[in-house]
C-alpha cells in the first residue's frame, strides 16, 4: 500500500511538471528533458536521504527533520543546476542561478534549523506531558504561541487525558474504599443478628429458658433478626444490580401522590413505634411521572426509613409532593439535627456513615444519615433515581434535613382526530 502511494505521488509530480512546461510554452522535447532530469536528480537525492533517515531512525526528531529539509532543498538545487547545465545555459547565467540557489538554500537551511529546534522543544514538552500521565494532570504551556499548532493540539489532548486518568484514579480509589467499608459494615451487620439468634437458640436448647412466654418472645425476636438479615441480603442484591448497570425498569405513568400515600401507610407503624409523627402535606394530584413502581417504592421506603430512624422521639417527618414546570418533586423532611456541611456531598456514597450535627433536641448523636444495613439505603435510592434519569439531593433545613427527589414530569400525548 505504501509503495502504491509513492508511485501515485510520483505520477502526480510528473504530470504536474509536464503541464507546467506546456503552459509556459516550452517545446515538447525540452520539457520532457527537463522533467526527466529534474526527477532523476530528485530521485537520487531522495534515495540518499531515505538511507540517511533509516540510519538515523533512533535519533532525535529534530535531526530527522533537518535531513528531510536538506533532501528537499538539495533535490531542488541539484535538479535546477543539472537541468540548466543540460540546456546549455551560458556560464554567466549558470553562475547567477547557482548564487540564487545557494542563497535560497542557505535561508531555507536556517529556517529548517529553527523549525527543527522548535519541533524538538515541542517533542520534549510532549514527552514531559506523557511522563506526567498517571502521576497527575500536566500543567505545561502548550499554547500555539509556544509550539506548532498540531503539536499544541496534541499536547492539550494529552493534558486532558492526563486529567481524565487522574479523575478515574480518584474514582477508583473511592470505589475501592467504599467496597472495603461495605465489607466491614456488612460483616458487622451479619455477625450481630447471627450472634443474637445463636445465643437465643442455645438458651432454649440448653434449657436455660423454658417458660413458654419467654420462649415465645425469643421466637419473635429471632423472626425479627431473620427479617433484618433478609433486608440486608435484599440491599446487597439491589446494589449489585445498580453497580452492574443491570437495572431494568418497567415504566408506566404513575400519580406520585398515590405511591407516596401507600409508602407512608406502610411506614406509619414504624414511626409510631419510634414515637415519630409522620405527616404528609397536601399532595399535588397532577404530579405524574413515568416510573417503575417497585424501584421507586424502594426509594421512598428508604428515605422514610432513614428519616424516621434519625428523628428523635416526639419529632416529625414531613412528606410533600409537588410539581414545578417539567419536574415533579418529592421531599422528605426530618428532625435529625442536620448534617455537617462537609458530609452533605457524601451522604449518598456507598457505605458512608457520617456524623450528624448535634442539636439541643438530638438524641441520636453520632448516628449516620443512612438506613439500616451497611450504609446501603441511600446509595440504593440514588442508583434507582438516576436509573429513572432523576436527581436526588439533600440539604439542611431547620432542625433537620430535607431529601428531595426530582423526576421528569410525565405529559400525556394529545391525540387529535383526523377530519372525516
């Protein structure tokens, strides 16, 4: 393929030179002779230059660039002189032509040397950028005023790639840290209910507990521990789906007020047991979104469970549904005492458990703004919301914090009947 391109370039050059001779009115024989001489000399000098480049393949780019310039200048100078000599130009004219060619060749050499130095400097800068890739974003000056435009663009692309690699490395480190935290928290949350159930089973088996009321209470407690383990397993399964990008949603238009009301009803027993008042503002019945009901119900359940768990007895959890423009918004406001500002951006991180800000009414200081399990509830909620192309966020408000879920509003298709 390369040889074919070279023959194509040679053919184009010969045809171009012949057309130039015809246009300038040079006799056919003289034109053919000039073309043959110039291309013969150029071919010889080009072969010599190619041999030199093969020997200098491992040298600096600037040296190879100088060889290319010398070949170009030498081919032009040699072809012109040999052609002039063959056409029996007078000695004076030949000398004049030689002087002009030497002057032009000298200036071309100086220009080539300067360009070679610039190319060499630019290549060293690119080398510096390449060495910094993986060690942090490069900060070298690669503006077109400092280096050739093509190399400047390449340098900028290398710098951007270095920055992206640096960001990817940081994300990988955060994911690895989250993975370790998940393993630690899940191991703890698995051991605790298992240890409790083992202790109760041993107490019943060894006859330490033999009165029926206590045995029945132990059975209820063990059932609760089993449910807790089942919830943790469910969390891990949902999280694995999210991380593997295997969430498949069955979307349908849903009135959010109805879905939120059902979720509040199911969470009311937990709230009453904790002594937390669970209330819902006047829901916007026109707030509709295209949702997958199981996943969105899980999101709402996790948010309510999180709010109830971190609100003190006698506190209030308030839920609202509203629509604004092209979005519908579900908000859950608790009285957890607030979240430290530096933790707000990390609340939805996998297995993250930050300390809540303290307040006079806070009775659960030191607890984290996450649901039960290994800190998976809010991470799962975020994954499901983003799978719906929505946004989940948190902010401090009053003596607690507000979690908001913003979803694209569903707009029914307007059907128009065709005229008869």
